[in-house]
């Protein structure tokens, strides 16, 4: 630490009023037998200290500290003990303590005992407040993103069923519209954000191989899910879909090194059980065995691929933060390129996928034309497309918003949290389908186990989220002066 100038700290000049002060203005020439050292009054800050060399100088100020208004200057002179100078401002607290003169015998005893002199620390009050504020802000951001994801997810499920009323003969067209049409929309948004300065050249220059892997995983997941979904029926798909959460936990532990507490694992288990009870109750039994074990395994593999896709996206965001030196990767970079590569792989799989939907590949072009005409509700030959284009367009907009919101939630939290938010949309959607929605006709009735399943699901979410929040709040109060507010050394 260089002690040089008092122009920024005029109050320090008043130190010279105390000629008997052991620090003697912290000048080694004026106090040759004193060994000045610095100590912070807060014991929790002791860990941050280190030995500080003080060079001879007529006056002093701490270098590398921004000029801050000094509120008061206190000089304690406890008689035969060491002297202490405390500089306080609204922003910064610096405390200096000087040892009393020590003889050679005392110095030898100190060396033998291994006693370490006190040191200098600066403690930024606003940094502590900012650190706590950032933590609260992050939790609020995650909560808002989760709520938005749930709302849009419920709207996505409901509007998908409504969109299939006019497009009941063209569900494959709607699927391909989401695959290929979104590429144009996402890249348009990416272009606008690039020219607005939200997306930088560094973001666009990041490695594209993980994004290629995302496109491949999504295409394979769609193909295997369509193949198995054409055979499976009843409660099989919602039951098997809970393997998605299990795969998320396993892959996050393996590739992200995350360690989950028992309450989090138990909460995820309750969520899965709640969904199974909510959706599968009253739907009949034995469908898993009736369809055959192969198709059940294929559907499970489909959810494995989807889980790998979301965990890979989380890895991309973590790696990008390192490459961008603390910056965050714009989610439209991931959305745009991931959707583009998915469209490429889906295009290669179109002959296989069209046959799964009962559409010969040679007739696929005519099928897509008819689907587009029904989507727009144009043409005299198109019948039974009442509700188009309003319902399909609403679904497309909400589905796009849901995908963006889901990726944003994954970015600010984790793949598991995004999965839990998505899972919560299931019982809410089941309940909404019991309401008199337009175009649906007679409302469906609640499954017998809906209340019990929904209660278990919500309990699982509370168990997963509640205990970590309680732990973090209790630990933050004990570590606010040490770990969470790491004070910087003054040098």
C-alpha cells in the first residue's frame, strides 16, 4: 500500500494534531520502532487481510480507492496499548491499528508463537447491500420467469387443442409450421437485436457444434416421440413423460456436477407422482403392457433426448458466460441456430415422419398445400376449417412465447426448474378443459384423482423450492459479513 496524498481525504491531515499517536502519521521515519499494521474491527473480515508494506511518506491516503467523503475520524489511544485509527464514510470503512513498540525479546516470542499481525481490510458497505440485493433480484427474476412460463405453457396446451379443431386433418402441417416457420421468425428477431446492440459479434462467433447437437437431439426426440405416440395410448404417455424429470436430474448431476439435496429429489418424486395421478386416474389400466415394451422404451428414449437437449442448453449458457468474460449469451442466438439445425435434420427425416402420420411422401407436397389453405381458411374447396386463421395464429404466437420463456427460465435458473415449471402446466390445463371453452363443445369432467394428484404435485414443488430458500436465507444472515460480501484488499 502506498501512502501518498491527503487531498482526497482532508480529514486525514488532522492526524498530525496527535504527536503521540503511535502511528505518527504512518511515517516509518517518524516512528522507526513501530510496526504499523492494519486490523478490521469486524472479526468476520479478518480472513481477507494480508501483510501490507508501508513506505515512508509525509502524508497518506489509500491508493486505488475512489475518493469518498469522510463522515468522521476517530482516534483511539488506549494508553499503553496500540493506537487505532478508524475512517468512516457512508460507503467505506477502513480501520488501521498500530502495535506498541516491541523489544527484541518480545519480537522473538512473537516469532516463536507464530502470531500474525493484524492487517488492512476495506469493507464496502454498499457492496454488501448490493450483494444481498442481487441475490433477492435473482430470485425475483426466476420467480417471474417461472410464472410467465407456467401461464404461457397452459395457454400453449389449451390453444394447441383449439388450433387442432380447424386443423384436425392437418396436425402434421401444424408441426412442420412450428419447425420451419419459427426459423424465419427467430432469425428476424436475432437480426433486429444484433443491430440494436443486444447481440454482439462475440456471441455470434461462439462454437456452433453444441447448437448442431441441439438440433439433432430435438429432431431425434421428435421422430422417436411421434413413432411411439402413434402406438401408445391412454395414460401411457403422461406416465412415461415423468421420466423426463428423472433424466434431467441424472444428466445435470453428470455433466453439470450438480448435487441435489434429499428434499429436492423427494420433491421431484412427488411432482412426478402427482402428474401421474392427475392425468392417468380413471383412464383405464394396462395400456403400457398392451402397447408392448418396445414402444414404451422408445418413448422413454424420446424424453431422454429432450432432457439431454435442455441440459446441453444450460451447458451452453454456462460456457458462454466464461467465454464472454462474465457476459450472458443472448437466448435468441441459441433459439435461432438451434431451430435452424433442427429444421435441417427434420427435413432429412421427413420421409420417415410423414409415413408415421399416414401420409405417403409422394403426397406430402399436396398435403402441405391443403394444410396451408385450411390454416388461412381460404379457398372454396376447403371445408371444416371454422376458427381459422384466428385459433392457429393464437397458438403459433403463444407457442413461440412459451418456447422463449422456457429458454429464458432455463438461462436464469436451471434445466430442472424449467422442467418443474413446465410440469405444473399439466394439472392446470386439465382443469381448464373442464370449463366451457369455445369450439370444444361439451366440457370434459375432472379425473377422479385430480384433486389428490394436484395436491401432491404442488406439495412436491413446495418441498423442492421451499427448503433451499430457507437454508439460503438462514445461511446468508450468518455469512453476509464474510462469504457473501467478500471484502477487497486495499493495496
